[in-house]
C-alpha cells in the first residue's frame, strides 16, 4: 500500500508543482482563462498558490500522513473547481476534463 501512496503522491506533486509555475510565467495562462473563464489575476494569485500549497503538503505528507491528506484535499478541491468551470457551455475541452478527472481521482484515492 505504501508503494501506491508514493506513486500517487509523486504524480500529483509533479503536476501541481509545475502547473503553478506555468501559470506564473504565463505559459499556460491562455488555457486557464479560456477553459475556466477566470481572470489571469485569479490564476496567479489564488489558484497557483493553492496548487503549490497542496503539492507542498503532499511532499511533507510522504513523512506525515495527515499532511498528505490535507494536500490531497486541497488538490481535489482545485480539480473540482476546474471541472465545474470546464463543464460550462463553450468551455468544454475533452482533454482538460479528462486530465482534471484523473488528478481528482488520484487525490481522492489518497
């Protein structure tokens, strides 16, 4: 079981460390604004820090289970917000929905 926890954690950590960096440097900002309908400042000042805190807690959670649960909860919440926003007419993107469903499922599985 601990091997599965490590694998799931590392996958989430990798995604949710890289994702805020790409939002801050603007690389994925156009996808964020197009698919979520949220402003760039919301992406930079709310979503990116939340993702990074979730990843940091997941990293610390490799040593302390309660931190991992808190990090997974944050990541699941971020994914839920993105999925709700992606479900709106005109913003539906199959790849984005699939990706955030996978990340949500990984976070919930932890």
